[in-house]
C-alpha cells in the first residue's frame, strides 16, 4: 500500500507539471479511459487427487476498469504510457459435485468479485498522421502492480472459501493491443484499442481440479488531451 501511495503522488505531480509547463506541451499528454473486458476460465485435474467430489468446469465473466494516464513521446511516433486504474474484476465458473452416498451429480457455480487499484504501463508506436489527422497504433504493456481488496466470494459447495489459500490473484499482467485514433478537436483525440492479456490467476476451491484464467480481452476507449 505504501508503494501505491508513493506512485499516486508521483502521478499527480506529473499531471500538474503536464498542465502547467511549456516544455511539456510538445511531449506530454494526458487522458482518460474506460475499458470493458471478458475473461475465460478453464479447469485442470489435480495430480494425485483420489476422490472426485468437486470438479471445476469452465466459465466466462465481464469486468471493467477506468482511470487516467499520462503519455510521453520519447522519439517521433514512439510513446510511453503510465497511469492509475480503478477496476472491478469478476470470475465466474461452473462446478460439479458428486455425492458419494448416491453417486448423484449436482451443478453449482463459483462467483468471485474484487475491486482493485492498478498501475498500468505501456509502450506504443503510432503511424504518421493520415488525411483526417487519424492514425493507427500498436503497443505492449500490462499492469505493473495491483492492490487488491478483499474479494466477495459466492461458492455453492466449499466451506471456508474466504481462506486466501484457495485463490491466487495476479499482481502483474502482460497485454498486447492495436488501435485506431482519430481527432476530436484541435487539442484532443479518441482511440479505440482492442487488447488481449495474460493474467496468471488460479483458484483451488475444488478437491479434484484447479481453475485458471486462460484468456482475457477487451476494448479500451480512450480520450487524450494535448497539454
């Protein structure tokens, strides 16, 4: 949490400098984004598991993040981006339970939701401006660090599921994205950036399997302002 507060202070100071210094006008810009996304979970049998009592299946859920960011043009058409996000992350997947006494099968679901404060970063390459001051971009980035609040968990079959040993959330992620940017006004532009992410998140609620987030992707809608 101390590192997060330190990063927040630096971010705010850089934003103030962006808005108030003449030198920054040619290099720094600032913006806001809204990024809805979906994630997919798949389950894998545990090695050496004797009794098949509860087994994870697959599932999909939506999440969203929003935040502010700064961009700095390092060399022509090459930028670095950093900022802060507030995110709501959700992970849902089906669970199968077998009752030993009757060998009957029941279906349920795990629903995990948490709030997070994130520190994303990225390196971006943009094309030259086209006729209408629009251009394409490509980049790589991810979440450099993430502070995760206490998760809200609904679990149909596992008692004591709030035990931290049942879950392993990703503190860092890696993303790749492409985008299209177009002019809104003389000093502002909007970009639409589809992305996919690698987010190593795992859940251990079931005795016969563990469940991983195997894919995550979404679209960022960004509005950027020249200082």
